[in-house]
């Protein structure tokens, strides 16, 4: 099971980070970034198979492909924004973290504009 | 995925810290700072490739082009 691998990696890195955090915080930040990348890279095969199944289900149910792709993009933006902002919070840069989060929210709203417009058009066409 | 790079970074961090302390105690603050900077640059060069890999993977999985 990969979960044991990931938990053990996390524990080892936690021990190393407690040593490094006091003496050289700049390398501790890079180490935690690397660990985050490695954990995500371990999870990629499972994640891609899950998304493959979701894609097949969306095609079978006849939903417009644009909506599924937009949802996927929003999930991706949310993940990468969270990754960056948590890294900034770890390095005691809270203001930069909140700016990254603001940019992520704006990007999500920008991507969801077509869906909002489609929803509004549906509502308008239903109204007498 | 090999996790050797974690131990490499930890070792670089510990070595840089030790060198930093030695240089500061022998009264060479400037060289201590240069050692810290060199350590950061080396670690960043090692990690840069992985960051690019991560971003490419996220782009392909979530179809963010």
C-alpha cells in the first residue's frame, strides 16, 4: 500500500524538518516543498485513473464536455493554489499567501463565467 | 519515485549549518553568508526539475492548458 509509504515519508521529513527549522529555515522550506511534490507524484497514477473513470461517466450521462473540463480545471487551480499558499504560510509570509489565494479565487470565477451565463440563460428561458 | 532527494537536501542543510557556525565563530560573517547562499542555490537547482515535473503533471491531469 502506498499510504504507508507516504506516512513514513511524512514522519521522516517531519523529524528532519524539526532539526533544520531552527538552524537553517531557508533549506527547510525547500525540503517541505520537495516532500509535497514527491507525495503528489506518488499519487498521480491513482488520481489519473479516478479522473479517467469520471470522464467516462460524464460522457455516458451525456453532459456537455465543457462543464466537466471546467470542473476539472477548477479542482486543479484549487489544488495548486493551496500548495503555493501553504508553502508561503510555512515560510511566515502570510500576506503573500493570501494574495496567491486571491489570485486563485479570481481565476476560478473567470473559469466559471460560461457556466454562470448558461445557468442565467436557462433561468431566463424558463421564466414566462 | 525515489526519495533520495529528501535525504540529499537534509544533508546539504546540515552541512551548510555546520559550515555557517564554524565560519561565524571564526569571525568571517561574509563568507558564512556566501556559504548559505551557495547551499540555497544548489538545493534550488536540484528541486527546480521536480517543480517543473509537478506543474506539467498537474497541467496534463486537470487539463489546464
